[in-house]
C-alpha cells in the first residue's frame, strides 16, 4: 500500500458497510417451469453481456463410498457428445461467439455456465438443455477422459503438499458426513469407475426439477422466461434420490494426524466442526462465525496474523477459511507454517495458537475490531456485485444448498447485526478441543 494514500483509503473503506446497506438490490425475479426447473433472473443493465448458469444439485457429498469422483467425472463427460453435437463441438461454437464458458463441480453442486452477448442467450440455453438431457457418455470416451482426470488429481492434489494435507485433514474432520469425500475422487476409486456408473448417476440427478437456472445481465425476466420455456420446457420431470444433509456430531472428540512431506519447515492445520448457514439453528450463528474467521486469522489485521506472524514471528505464513454456504455442517480451518528461528516444535506453536483463541473466548472483541472485520467481509460482497458471474454464483449457490436466493440481498444487514458478544459466544461454543482436528505436516525424515 502507498503510505501517503492509506488514510484516504481507510476513510473510504470505513464507509463501505453504510454504502452497502444503502444500495438497492438489483431487480430480481424467479419462476418455476412446469417440469420443476427453477429460473432466477437478475437484471443488470450496466453490462452489455449476460451470464447463464445451470446449477445441478449434485456433487461429491452426494456420492457413496467407492463412488467418489462420479460428479466431477460426469461434468467432464457431458461435453463428449450429445444428440446435437459431437465431442468438443459446443465449446467451439461458444468460442466463435466470443463467449466465456466453463463448468465446475463442488461438494454440493455441479455448474455449467456461459457469459456472452444477450442476443446469443438462446444458444447458451439450447446447449445447456441438451447437455443435461442427451449426453451420450460412451465407454470409449470415458476410458480416455478418465486418464485426464487422474492426471488432474496428480497435478492439483497429489503433487501439492498443502492440498494433499487439507484433503487428508478433511477426511478426518468430517467424522460422520459425506463432506469427507474429495470432489475429484480418491485415486483408487477413479481407477475402478465405469461408464455405466456415470450413466446411472446422470439419470439419477440431471433432472430439471433438481436444477436452478440463473441468468444475470442485460436481459428482462419476460425475455428469459420465453427462452427458458422454449429450450427447457420439453425436459421431463423425474424422481431423484433422497439427498441426505451432511451433518456432524456435536462433540466428535479431538482428532489428529501426522504427515511427512518434502517441506523445509513444519506446518499445522487445525479445523473445527461448525454449522453452515443452512444447518445453524439461527442464521446469525453462521454470520458470527464468518466474522470470527476474519477477525481471528482471515485478514492482515486478524489477531493470529498480527500477534503470531507479524509480531512474534512464530509463523511465516497464516491462512484461514470457513465456507458458510454449504447444505451441511462446515469447518473453520486455520493453516500455518512454522518459523523455526522462533519456535522449536509444532506443539509449542499449537499451544501459542490456543492462547490466542482462548483470549478471544475470555473477552469479547472491541467494537472497532469487529467493525474492521465487518468492513472486510462486506466489501467483498459489494465488489462481487460488479461482476455478472459473481452475482449469478451467489444466487445459484444459495438455491443449491436449500436456501432462498433472496438471502443474498439480506447479507449485509445480517452481518451488521452481529455484536461483539455474538463473536465471543461463537468462539466459546465452537472453538473447542472436542470439535478440533489437527494435522501436523513434518519434513520428511532422512533415512539415509
């Protein structure tokens, strides 16, 4: 940051919560087709473009043991040919139209999206309707694509210490829910997946009544509705399997694991089992936990960073995360790398971490400290409203985890209601050893 401008910047940031509250939410309407497909339309005429996102309620948390990776593999395979296109033809068409298109899979959803000129929205709808209903999913295509997915796993997880460690920790931390299943799948499951499983998964979950179509941009609800009826109305409603909500034990007990990796300094990853927005008894609890994560380790002004990274220099790196937008219970995670010049063992560093956490449990934060955390979190929300894909993702995500899209427009107000006492109570209730899983990642031993 340029120091000469910092005062002006801070003054501007300080007003962000008020600006966010004052801003009127964009005009948004929702309707449901006869076959159960829900359509959410948000008008944003600031842009000359439109984004269309198809959110299917299926991801790795829907998968049973032995079938991990099915949802992600299916996302790859729907582009391998359908009733209207050969393999790779749809992406080629969209590229010629200047569209930005992609797909991604999460624990609770699979998403296909295109951002393009409003006059080409019909093309996007026709493609998405075809992909979700007539994908061929042939054995010969799956054999070669499976090799691509295996290599993706090696590149993104197996060869990355942090990603592999977090995957192992989640498999331990999610003691009783399917959130332990990695989105990309376990390698041993990928090695035995078959096209027939993929076809059955497709028929089970890719139904219009199990999907939400989100459209944001320079459009009108009436225009979108006419196109949605034209391209999606012919799809048949189907009965889908029961989707069990991934919930955790209230006091699962302290769990730990030790990994050895080619690293120069030990790392600690600690996580706590906590509710998400959809499973909290009161939604304010999830909002308090969102702010608690920012206040504790999720910003440069956070306590752990200020005290233990920038101050005492026990850690050379600190990161944290909490995904409140899940259909089940979630985790609050704090990842650290030790500075061996200042601390001699992971257990010594862990004890210091607990001291910082216990300070917050013993005394509520000052209002100014909480306001800084609110400013950071609300600013992220405000900035996201300038991006069509970001707006659509927020709406689609809420619908896919069983909540109403209208909560997106209430987010700032709900965050501003949280008090310092709410933060302290959240820390006392959820940041406990009975809810903690801890991973110690240590430098590989020299066996030579």
